[in-house]
């Protein structure tokens, strides 16, 4: 199946799920997770109207940005969706559109410091470990509000919402519980955090549930690009 056809099918399915759930499809943004896939795939999707691309490895993200910038003038918004180490912030701060994976005040402070040096405000999402899995990154839900209050005082970082990853399981109710708890947290916080508008949750295997539970950003890789070989 072609990349263009995969992409069209995902968009159609997202629209159908939104309409069934009583939501406006325009309120749900697809982040095409392009990690390990070549820049030719990114440019092909971009020419078909996809502007937002997610990567989870700093070196790959940086290399794709520079390589594409040198040969292509299409509008692309780059999203960092993987774990971000403080020492790597400097490599992406100049061009990143949104960082989905801020999981500590210390990381936010480093982003703020590097953003200040180039007179830029960086939009971030706070990653929350709603599945309570020890191997996953993300803030404990009980700590999230206090950390967000600390980050709010930084001048060059702007909290735009929350992000989570549900457990990789066939138990749809467990997946739904993770997404629902993030949406509840979001609803409780947004009156105090005026810039909050995004819920990044849902991937290729569970984005239908994520839409039903209020996701505004879906991180979709294999359903668009196919299975990864590396």
C-alpha cells in the first residue's frame, strides 16, 4: 500500500471517529511519526498536506531538519516526541515547533535558558506517566500540578498542554483509563494555565480511543509509514 493511500485512510478514519464521537475533526491534529523513515517520505507527505512530523531521536531530528531545509522549501513543523536529555536541548531549540516530552522542572529550565539565548519562546507539553509503568518517562500524576506551577514562572517556555503514552496492551479499558485520567487532569488545570490547549495522546494502535477521550494530537507512525525495519 502506498504512503499516500495510507495517509488518506488514516485521515478518513480520524474524521469518521471524530464525527461518531461528536467532535470536530479540525480539532484533532495528526503528528506523522517519521522516525527511521527517509526524508523523501517526509517530503512526499508534506506535499500531500501533512505539516507536522514527530521524531524521538535528537540526532535524527536535527539531521532531517538540516537536510530537508537545504533542498526543500515546504512548511514543516518539527515535534520532539521522545525522551529529551538536558544536554541535547541546544541541538533543537532553534527550530523545534513543539516539545511533547518535558518531564521535569530541570529540563524545562534548560529549555528556558537555551531559548532565552536566542530570544525565542518554546512551546512544550508536560509528559505524565498515567499508566504508572516504571520503565516509562513522565511525571507522576500527583506531582504534575506543582511542577507545572514551577515551570509557569519561566519566561521563555510556554506550557501548551499534556502528553501521555498508554500501556501497550490489548486491554482497551486500561488504555482508556490512561487517556481519561489525562483529560481529567487537563480539564482541572486549564483554567489556571491559559495557554493549555493540547492533549497529545494516542498512537497507531490506540488513536481511536484517544480521540474518544479528548485527544487533540495523535502521534501516528506505522499506520502511515508502515512497519519499521530498524
